[in-house]
């Protein structure tokens, strides 16, 4: 058992109990022959040969399934759930991911019967409420982004990028020339160049300037009649606001190119400034980041795409519209549309949650959220910059990016420091990203964290910096408190074992 201690720290240190005992680790396999979690009444109809009923679909061999009692199953899954880490357990400072709290009011609203049980095949006349949820959310997001039109269909940020770039491509094609390339800064999220390539564009890499921003002169040299768009993340992945963005938009527009904004970092901007006002033509939002819907394994994502009037005709079908009687309906007759990008209308349950979040906060609450997120990141920066190298001194927005430069002299790298955080009861920050910062520690606390939790994190990071100096071995072998310490991360990502297999099956 380890505790965080620091003479300057006045809060209560978080004790970390090793997540499981050796005994539990050994006893994952709980099946034993003959156990059942059900009891059926005796058969009171004639027995039928399954093959007669199901034909070829009938299985002769049911395979080997685990045999357990009901309580053993419940305990197994409940125990597994406690081996995980979640925002509901503590700070989750994974930079660029905006792992904010998912307010319970969102869950409450999404479970209201009429909402939870609505079916996409219900007639429009019986779906007016559901359509109104979509329309209201669309209007809120249009207001927040300063755009003119929107689709809620895309299922994630990367899917939103794909949809947005399809709009750009369709717009260029409508003018007779799809153009050849898309410019992507070297600080971009990896999904940006991937999206441009999937949409059939050559990717031209743009080197960042000394502040980590766009080199406007270099951009002006690059943009020509073959440029379809620039994909810009603002604030950038080093948490810096691109203060030349107006000029960047002008350079592109003067040559008939468009500005795509990756809006995944909108948690730094909501209620303060609007991409539509600073020149973006199309952008995506991550409801599962900025608008507090569950993230990662917690739920499906949602990546709405907002655009300016010129791109509206190309939006995916269907769009939510109102007829002459002011009834809501889904409009499919859109001859210039890029087509459907998602079955039905998108991840509807997430629209409900995001709208609940927006309405619960209101305009002032959303602005406060942004201010708190930026304040929290800058508080961490101010309290840690004497111990961790800060490669870019430009003011931070919602996240701060340090590097492991000072710790590497003892052989300790960003990934090692992150592993040690696990021992102190925190989820690691984002390691080794963005690529323009070698050995990056990318930390995004979000507005969800209290001063107390931030202080505990600061204290822990300071303790880890001391350990890196005095006892690097401790960090190089971390984590010490988990059932598995260091994995082969490439194999874990590429060939994950996600399925239970009977130990007796070959
Ligand atoms: C998270 C993120 C994305 C991708 O969003 P997904 O929902 O994970 O597909 C794209 N760009 C940036 C800057 C991001 O932070």
C-alpha cells in the first residue's frame, strides 16, 4: 500500500489499495460442471427436433459454455468492473480526450420512458418529441459554433471529420474540380491526415512555428489552386489558441480553399468565441468530449458536423425539417447530398444527454465550464512547471503539455511516469502525443475537478518527479498495484484477447 505524502500538501492523501489479491488473479476461471443460473419448468409441449424447426441454422454442438450459479456470475462481473478505472472514481487527465464527468441528470433524462422507448421506425406523427430534441440540439450547437447548418449523424469525431471533408469535396466538385490536396499541420490529431487520405486527397504536412501554431507565411506559400482545404485543430493539440486564425481563413478563401476545423477541443472555446465567426467553414464537435456524453467504453460516441451555408446542400440525408403546418419531418429529397453516413439518424441517446447538459448549464453555465477548464489546466501548469519541462511557453487553454526532458537523464520516460500515476490512484495522462513534443506529457484536467483533487494530482506528480531523481527503478517497474504490470502494448492493441474461451476447448 502506498500513500502520497508531501510536506506542503494539506489535503488528505489518497490511499491506493492494490486492486486485487493474488488469490483473485488465480481464480478467474470459476466454471464447474453441472452448475446452472436458471431453473425452467418441466416441458409441457411435445419435444421437437431443432433441425426440423431451424433447418441448417440449428446447432448440433452448443460448444463449451461456462457453468455457474447466478450469484457467481454477478460477483464475477461486479469484480471485473472494480478492476477498471473511471471518471466516477477519480481524475482522468487524458489530454485531448476531455474526460469530463457525465452528469447524472443526463442519464435521468435519457431514461424517461417516451425517450428511451422511442423507435426509429415510429411514424413521424408519433415522433414529434424525438424530432424536437434533435432540432433543439441542432439549434443550440449552431448557436454555440456560429455556423449555419448541422448534421447529427456522424458517430464519432473521426467520422465527423470524414463527413465534413466529404462536404468540402462535394462543394469543390460542384464547381467542377475536387482539387488535389489537403494541408494538415504537424501538430494535428492523427485522424486528420487519415481523413484527408480516405477522402481521396494527398496530405501536405505543414510544420508548426516556434509557438506551436500555424506558420502563416509557410501556409501562404503552400496554398494554391490544388488546395481543397486546411484541417486545423483549434485550440491545437498543445493546448494553444491559434490567434492568427482569421488570417489563415483569409489566405485559404482567397484561393478558393476551405477551412476545416477539428472542434474536438471546443471545451476551451464554448461560450467565449465561435469558429463560425473566425472563418471556419465546417467543423465537427465531439458530444462525448465537450458535451459530457459517455466516452470510450461507456457509450457510443457522437460527432455532429456544423457548416456554413455554402456547404448545407451537401449535408447527409435525412435532415430534420418543418413542413408548411410546422410539423417536424425527415427530409430525404436532397439532390446534392453526400448521402447517408450512419444508419437511422445517429446515436440518438447521446443527443438527449448532450441537450440535457446544454440546457442544465445554460449559456452562463457553459461559459463558466470553459473558464473553469482553462483555469484548471493553468493551475496545474503553474504548480508543475518548475519540475517538468514546458516546451511551449504560449498560454495554455484547456490542457498543458510538458515533456519528460528532465526525467530522461535518469532513464525515466513519459510512459514510465504515467505508469507510476496508476499506483497513486490516477488514470494516466496522454503520453507521447502530440508528436511535435518529444516525450510529451499531455494533461487535461477538465472543469470537473475540484481544487482538492487537483492538489492531490499536483502533489502526486511532484512526488513522482522526486522518485524519478532518487529511485528511478521504482518508476521503471511501475505500476506495482495492478494485477498485470507492463503489457506488450502493441500486441495488446493489435491482437487483443476479448473473448472467454473454455480452458478445455482447443
Ligand atoms: C478525440 C479527437 C478526435 C477524434 O475523435 P473520436 O471521437 O475519437 O473519433 C479528433 N481530433 C482531436 C483533436 C481529438 O482530440
